């Protein structure tokens, strides 16, 4: 075979091989690699061209023309293959983005109020309907409002019993130590002071819901929990008023006539003081595991506001008297809904929350 025929046949088989390779390219980047492989500076076509130098000068234009034809054929085939792959890629994208517009939609989950929030709302609403004004106080308190003004002087044992969280890095305006309030009773002081500063004269009746903190954690205690404080100050406010309000409120909250009993107790800020029990809501007073067989369940602390507390805000204790009580919201919700463990409120297990949640 002459040199020229040999080169021609090399070019023909190169073209056949290249066209087959282009047709089989899977994607655009594969095709780009083939372009380099065949038409690149160091590609297969260049390799064949090296043989042209060995030809007789007269034969060179002949083979040159043939090389150009091959080059054009390959370039055209590459362009065609590229266009085809682009169409295929687009079709694949459209296919992958296809949506079935006839499918029914997914339901968006609905939120619900946390059971403690529901309890706070329910309890506050009952007192609000009875004419008590709603008040709130700060969770970061000073010792005056949390203790001193409530007749708990510095060396009083009740102070130690409160498991107080003191705040290391925060001080009051006068440099006094600050703490997380251990109960909502300081709102009694703040609400009375505010009321008097506005020029008010008793009677005044207030309900104060809010968060409180104690350094304590077990089945029935959490370091943060909620209380509702209720108090009334006026002329001739007596224990009978306290009992009447308790009776009405506890029956409204538990949605049945509950029996109540007042048991003598001690709180520094009330005198006399009483713990309040209700007839067991689980066994109707017959005695069960929850009331430990007694038929009674303790629900809150109460009493007649101590004269020293009234004096601390400048109310004349000879002229005015008042009652006060404070209750734990988690405990009230546990009793109403039969929830056995306080920690359930704070674990945020959605199974518990959605079962207890009431949609609003
Ligand atoms: N502050 C008391 C407590 O947290 C409850 C209470 C309030 C008792 C008002 C009597 C009167 O334990």
C-alpha cells in the first residue's frame, strides 16, 4: 500500500472510531473529553498528521484536503452529538421535576397551647371574671420584695427554706443582691405600691400569674414552675371572704362542687395562715392512692395578710385587712387532668403535648 493510501485508511478508521465514540458519549463532559481526544492539539488527528511530512510534496495537498474533511466531519458530529445530549438533559430535568397536580396536599401540623399555659389562662380567667385585676411582676427580684416586705427578715428560717437562686452578676439599683423570685407573693407588694402611687384607695383585688424558681428537682418539683397569686385588701375583708372565694374558684376550676377544708399552717406573710385541701377529685373523698387514703388533697397556701406586710407598703393595718393565697399551676393541672409526673410538662414530648393540647 502506498503511503498516501495508508494515511487515508488510517483517517477513515479514525473517523469511524470517533463517530462511534461520539454516539456513545453519556453526557456533555464525556463528549468534551472526546473532543480533546480526537481534535485536540495532542489528539489522534494531530498524530496522523505527523505522517504527512513523510509524503512526497505532491501528495501533501491531496492528503491535506482529506484531513480537513475528516476534521470537519468530526467537528460536525461533535456538534450534533452535543445538541442531542443537551436535548436529552433537558428532557430528563423536566421529567425529574414533574409533579402530580392531582395528588392531595399534605396537612400542615397545627400547634396547641402548652397545658401549663392553658392552666394559667383558665385560672386567671376565673379570677378575672370575679373582678380581680390581672397584674404581673418581674422574675428577677430583690430581697426586699421577695422577702423583707413579706415579713421574712434576713435571719428568718423561712428565707433558708426557699431554696433561692441568687444572681451572681446582677445587682439592683442600690447595689443590693438580686434573685429569681421564689414565689409570686412579691407581686402583692408591687401591685399594692403601684395602686397607692396612682392615688388608689383599697379595696383592691388582684390576680398575679407567673413563673417562679426554686433550686429543687424531683417527681413533684421543678426548678422553674408557675404560680398564681390572688389577694384582696379592703375594709372588713375576712377569712369568710377568703373561704368563699376559694370555694367558688375551686369548684369553677374543677367543674364540680368540690369540698374544701382549711388546715392551720404557718406563712410569715399571713396571720392566721391555712393550707387548703380539696376533697380528692380522684376518689370523691373515699380514699385512694393519690390522696394517700385520706380523701383530701392539699392544693394551696393561704391566709389573712399579715399587718406587717400591709405596713411595709404604707397601708393602715388597723383600717384595712386582706386575704391572700398562692397556688402552683402545674399541680392544679396535674390534678385536673390526672397527670402523674410533673416532669412531663418540661420534657416537651410531642405525644404528651398534642394529647394535652387544646387547639385555640
Ligand atoms: N407564697 C407562698 C408559697 O409560695 C404561697 C402563699 C401565698 C401562701 C399567699 C399564703 C398566702 O408557698
